[in-house]
C-alpha cells in the first residue's frame, strides 16, 4: 500500500507553484486539495529609480525566492545587462530559476535559509561590500540588517507584493467544515497568517488535524498560532516535506 493512501492533504501553496507538490502527494497515494492562500503582484517601490540607475554599482545581488527572481527580472528588463555583480541564491529552486534566466550563481548557502547566510557572514565566510536584495513586501530584512551591522551597504528592494486571494476563502472553509482533512501544509509564514485570518473572520476553531510546514520561520509562525506541528523537515524543500509526511504516516 502506498504511504499516503486514503489521506486527504490540503496544499496552500500559490496557484502557479502547487502542481509539483500535488503531484508528489498523489504519487504517494494521497488526495491533494489545492487552496492557494497566497498570490503575488508587482510592487512599486520608492527606491525603483535609484536602484535601476545604480545596478552597476553593486558587487552582489542576493535573490531569496523564485518570486523574487521572476519579479526582479520583469522590473529590470534589459537593464540586467548593466549588472556587474555576482549572484547569490537562497535555495536550489531559486538557483534553478536564476540559471533559467542566464544568471550564473556564485554563492548558495548549504542550508536554504536567510539565518544560515547570516551565520556565514558573521563567521567571515561570505562578505559582500554593497548588496542589493530584491524581495517581497513581507520578507524579513535579516540579511540586510546583518550586512549593515558588519559595516557594509545593503539595499532591500521591494519588487513584489504578497496578498490573500479572497476568492479562496469559501473554498478553504468548505474543506475545513467537512472535518475530513487529515493534514494542512504550509510553506510560508504568510500562508499561515492568511489561514488564521480566515478562521478568525468567521469564528471557526482551528481544525483538528495534523500540520506540516517548511522552514523554521513558518514553523515559528504556525506554533505562535496554536498549530501542533507534526512534520517539519530539516531540508526546506517540497521533496523533503513529502518524504517526511510519508514517514509520519508510516509510523
């Protein structure tokens, strides 16, 4: 019998990013229910013109997510040819997307988290001088803050916004109210916050189910919201998450 046979698993990833996760769940015998709790759109930032006119002055550009890469490339367009910086990627998937645009990744931390990058900088293993960090409006500033504390220059640049697609609220509530979902999965703290927001608006209690997350920041947010975490893989990837979910249900 397949490890997830008979299991109903809710996937909250954005619509354009959920398919691989859903496919892996179904391959393992489970039934996946897609309810995107995140959506993205381009952002206008007060720094836009200043950054675009000084792209050539940065010695490193750090990209931390697929969305960051896509929206950065849309914003800079052909001006990417003005970049003289080296490229850093947080996570193998981010690196893959960067390379699909022809960006050669010179640095990728062993562990796919901003906190690990900070640790390497504090140890002197990664020491950029002037850094640009394109990101979403809800992303933390931990990398930029650390670079500044080390006496270097770091510019956070908001290139996209994360928002809750309200049209998914009823879909989520229908699934919750069946009482039949075995597990809810979250791959970002924003998805956790949007999930809790929906529950609070209609005074719905937290579903009695298992909860699975990717990454320490998502796990911290989930625990703060009262979610009992059953699965949180050491590797912050969907592959690792599905593997751990399968192991969880084997026990």
